[in-house]
């Protein structure tokens, strides 16, 4: 199952079923990979938090 990503800015995309142009607003969560691959500008997406660090006993000192 694809992970949903959130838009940081408004974007126009083409609906893959109806071929209509859609305006997606900031805050919209996108889980459809066909829609997500149309949004190529990295600034259009909310920055994803970095993965949690995996600290080991050797790294914690």
C-alpha cells in the first residue's frame, strides 16, 4: 500500500479516469501513485521527517 504524502502548495494535475484538470490545494493527502507521479516539483510536497536514528549502545556514549 503506498504511503500518502501531503501537498505543501496548490498544484494542477490530470485526473487519470476523466482526463479533467484538477486543482489540488495545500494540505491535500495524495495516496494515488498515478496522481503523485504527476507532481514532480519537490517544493510542492510537505517535507518528510527524516527516519528515526538507530542508535546503538556504541553510538550513545
